[in-house]
């Protein structure tokens, strides 16, 4: 067997693994929901369970297929994420939870209830990762190396690697300004409305901190942990970025713009998590965006879904 044939044989399983990872990620992402909603005007209830069943079948097949086996933990964690989220939504509709957090008309009370459930989902993901044998640092639940080098990205104009203390600070400022400009254009808040934000600012900061942690743990750390050693850092970051971006189609910002902005943010935060081996830089950049988004939601200037 010559060297070219050997390389082709060796690369074939990896190509199959990458194709499978991308195909399944798109199928179980929010993409089918978007297509169904935009073409029929509704999202069928069975769609979530179809995704969970697909993931369950793949997990079972992973015990007999060497191609699927390396992705078993990834598929399991996505399934757990969906099931935990569904359970949180069920709890949200119970009379007890509604009595505590629903129907009050208070931004602080209702949003706090939502963030408690998101935090609970993140804690479930942490528990499952520990049960699967991952150590805390292996799923990035650590401060990380804050001045670790950010790998060169030619398409961003980076001529050479630079420490995350510089790269992270620069992009935190740029992305925050872009987010602010978009929110101002979309929401057009009055000066009086902005003045009404001050009493709500402590709650906005708390909600932003909780949401940034919950999303970074559930949608980034928990999925990067089983992926990056299997498909490589670059594909792992892009897979989680696409998954994260598609999930924001009906969020703030809304539509394709929301997907692109959230997708780019997801890529940047995934890059930061992998390169610094920790949560602090991704959490901080995410926190800044959420402070702006929750601020505009608090004054009623914007609502999820483009309303």
C-alpha cells in the first residue's frame, strides 16, 4: 500500500465523522423549527421529540458503530439539553411557578423566574458532564488563562497571534458597540425611557450575569467538551457557533441578522473558551451583550421575536 492510499484510508473515518457531526447538528438544531415556522406558520410539538429520538437512536448505534462512537457524549449532551429545557418549560407553566414568577407584569420578577430555570438547566448539564467522567477543567468550568494567545485569524486582519487580554478587550468593545447601535436603531428608545432604566439596573446586571453563565455552560462548554478532541478545535467551535446562532432566530436581535450576530458571537466565545481553557473571557463578553439586551427589554423598547 503506497503512502497516498494510506493517507486516504486514514482520513476516510475522520471525514465520515465530520459529515455525521455536521448533519446531525443541523437536523437537531433550531433550523427545522425555523423552516417549519416560516413555511407553515407553526412549529409542531412532535419536532422536539423527533430530535430527541434521533439522538437516542444514534447513541444506541454508537455502541456498535466505530464511526458514531466518538460522538456518543456529544449526542447525549444535546439530548440532555433539550430534555432539561423542556422540563424547565413545563415547570414554568405549573400553577406554583406562575404564582411565584408569572403574570405579575413585573420585568424583574418574570425575568428572574426565567433565569432561575435557565441556571437550573446549566446545573443539570454540569451534573451530566461530571457523571460522564469529565473533570471541571475539561468542560471549561475554570477562570482559564486570561492572557493565553489568541490564534491568528487572517480574515479578521490578524497578522500574528496576540494575547487574549488584548484580543478579548478589543472585540468586547467592538461587539458591544455594534450591539448597542443595532438595539438603538431597532428600539428607538426615548430619553425618558432610558431614565426609567436606572432603578432596574441592579436587576439587569444580575439577569445578564445569570444568562451569560447559563448559556455559556449549556450551549458552549458542555458541547465543546466532548467535541473538540473528536472533530478538532476549528470544527468544534464552528459547530457550536452554528447551533447557538440558529437558536437565536426568534431572539434579540431577530431573524437572519440575529442568527449571524449570535453565530459570530458564538464563534468568538467558543474560540476564547478553547484557547484560554476557561469560562471567564467568554462569560464576560457575553455578559456585556446581555446587559444591553436586558436593558432595552426592561424599558420595553425591544421584545424577543422582532415585536
